C-alpha cells in the first residue's frame, strides 16, 4: 500500500474516493475511526494499492489536488 496523503478533511477524502473510484481505483482510509477512540485529532491516511499509486497521483494532480500529497 502507498500513502497518498494525510488529512483531517473528511470532505476531501470523500471527494478523492469518488474521483478515484470512477477510474477504478479504490482507496483505503486508515485511521478513520481513531478519532472516536482518542481525544486528539488524528489525521486520516489515504492509501491506494501500490500498482495504482502513480495513476492516482496523476489523476489527483489533473483534478487540481496536487497540493495534498505527502512530501
């Protein structure tokens, strides 16, 4: 699995999930339920299969979301 980015923004995650899903790429949101367990806000990691990572990054850049990538 490859981490694309981390965020607290659940709307962004939903949008990315929809965008990539329409291209046949599923994302896995790690840490989605961690904020229910802890008092500290934990950013959610957005992951894709290694075989789709380059394509997912390209699609997100084309959608104007290149700024969200893990540096």
